[in-house]
C-alpha cells in the first residue's frame, strides 16, 4: 500500500508551494510515480507532481492516517 502522507524535506525552487518539515497529503498517481514524481496537495490547495526525492513517505498507523484524512475533509467542507 502507498503512503497517504509524506514529509517535505526539500523545497528548493518551490518556496511558496512547499514547506520543509510539513506533512502533505499524497494523491495516488501511478504515471507520475513511474517517472520519479509524487503528486501532493501543495500550499496552493491543488495537486501537483514534484520529484519524489523532495519527500519522505510516512508509514502512519491506520488510526492516525484516518484522523488526518478526517481533519482534511472537514477543512475542505
């Protein structure tokens, strides 16, 4: 299973779009992944593909992942 969240570890060239140390929601995208990219919801609120080496995938317990997804869903409502 692919991680639903990743930690930004490099925002070179994208200081407005990505914050180092921030956890971002990952959007599954097999085509982007095949080219070494990870699709995330960035600071614009939209999903964009960035080089995957900018992120560290997080392996969160199911309860934590579900809680984060619920919070994000509430914020979007």
